[in-house]
């Protein structure tokens, strides 16, 4: 029996990995184990208690040794310029301690394969430590097909939101810089960069998943694999499994007529003879894309357009959103929230509206036309290779595009392009989970 170790680095990867682990345990005899630092355990323990999943909590030596180190430095060298060099020393010590924790875990627990969310993020040096030690111990590492290509846009957004740490000058090291419209930003904080360089583990391509030390990357489609390879990722470590989550979407797509009847029956404000407009409401304020006032204006402009079309409006709010902030806006337009997961709502929709996200691709797979209302002028290039997606930059263009999509003559032309786009995201056959588990077990250590 093999043991699959999962190392989630953020909330979204935790939930995704929990889904994978439950499916592996249900369909095979193999065990799954989560490596969770104490801060993660506090956040997720109540969820894990409802699942038959083992987890390991490292001792976190940093709480002991490094905290003393920081206090001594602060006491002796306060207000002295040498502190920056000592910060680099501190990070090197943290990295060393993280590696000791990982080695301790691997001595106590057999790991046939380690599943990570990314091979470029620090996650308190645990991600990097696992990648380094697993390479040393010849333990395969795998990034699953949940977010294969974050690219430049998403990284820039994060760096702009944290200017105090990442805003750079022209004289800094080019390989650690990313160019925005007006400014340059550091990919890594300088102290972290120095640690990565000194240990020769700076990612070959920090903008693409698989650009670091991961030995395997599973991807959702041929299109995603070609994008990764074009970004410089070794094609031999990229395997097209399909996305296991797409199997759920595939099943809902096949049952969409039954699903539509169920939703219409449970929500009498929706009318059967009208088109369903699905708006995937982005968490602009919560994700620091805009101020609350600008977020409310964004939603107001879109609500104003879609409610005046006199069709069914279905809203799906991002889980991060603080719904008490938006109650008055919903009342103004007499909009109701439908308590269904978005993977159930996409197949029954006639038009999908949403900002740049993976859900855009889900809609294409289900052959639902996509409009991106980019009133923030982000102008991400992430999905420009999908010719069926329409980006609009103001409410007037949104209105025109919506009317075009609802026009029968225009719609037939758009659906033909949409058909071609959907093929770029294949496989979409309900068997991705099977390929994912089979592939994971085949590359795992014997």
C-alpha cells in the first residue's frame, strides 16, 4: 500500500487536495496524509475531523530557535544597517530548519509521492524544502491540474497590492523582476531571493507552474500543456490527465435538462421561456482588486445592464465575499441568490458573465458563451487564445454584446467558434479522475 502526502499551501489548494484524497481513498486501497503546519491545522482541523484523513503537524523549530535569534538581533543591532544582511541569515536559518522538519517527517512516515500546489511559492519554506529533500531522496513530486498557468497577470496583481515589499528599482537583478505598466516589481523579496540563489534553487521560470523543482506536472488539456512547454517547462514532466473536477461538470452537463427543471421548480422567480444569464460575481474588494465603493459601482453597472434585458438573472457569489456589504444593492435590483454550486449553474446557462477565472474555461467546455466585463481595465491576456470570449470595458459595450448573444442570427456564428474553443480544453469525457489517479500511482515510488 502506498502513502500519498499532500502539502497544501493555501486555502484553495487545501480544499482541492481534500477532494483528491477522498477520491483516492474511495477508489483505491492506498492511504493519504496531509502535512499541515500548526497555523494550517488551526484553520482546517474542524474540516479534517469529518474526513478519514491522517495528518502530520511539524514541530516548527522556528518558534523556538529563530524567535530567539530574532530577539537577539533586534536587541543588539537595532537601527544598524547591517540588519538587512542578518535578515538574509535569518531566512537561511529558517530554510535550514524547515529542511530538518521535512527530513524528520520523511524518516517517520513513508512517502511514495508528494503532491504540492506549486513549485515556486515559499509557503514558509515548506514547499521549497519538500522539493529539495524529495529530489535528494528520489521521491517523486507532483503538481495536480488545478491551476497550471497563473502567469504574469496574477503575480503582478499580488505585487501591486504589496508595493511596500515588492516595488523595485531599475538597478536590481533582472531575473528577479517583473515589469508592470508603470513600475517594476520583485518576484521574490530580496532576502528570499538571496536564499534561493545561494542554494541554487531559484525557479527557471517563476511565472509558470512546473518552473521549479517539481518532477511532474499534471495538466487539464493539450492546450495547457502546450502553454507550459512554450513557457519553458520540460515537456517530459508534463502529463495530460484532464482535471478530475471536470468529471463533475461533465456529469452535470449530461443531465442539464433534468437539472434545469429542478432549479426552475425550486426557484419560482425564474421563468422557463427566458434565457438564463449567469453572473459569477468576483470578490473585488475582498481580493484587493478595488475599493469597496469601486466594487459596488462595478456590480451596479452590471446589474443595471443584465436586469434590463428582462431575462432570468442567476448570481453566483465568490465564497470570500462578505455578503452583508451587498444586501442593499441586491434589494435595489430585486435580485435573489440561488444556493447552488457554480458547476451546477453553468450547464443550465445561456450566457456566462465573469472576470478572469478558471470558470471561464468551464463555461467554454459546456459551450456557454463567455463575456468578461473588464471595467477595471485589467486586460489580462490569459484567455486571449479563446476566440469566443468577448472582453468589454464599459457597461455600454456589455449591453451591446449581451444583445448580440441573445440575437439568434449572431448566436449561431458565436456557437461555431465556441465549439472550436471547447476542443482546446479536451479531454472532457468524465474519465479525468481515473487518469489522474492511475497516473499518480504509476509515477509514485515503488
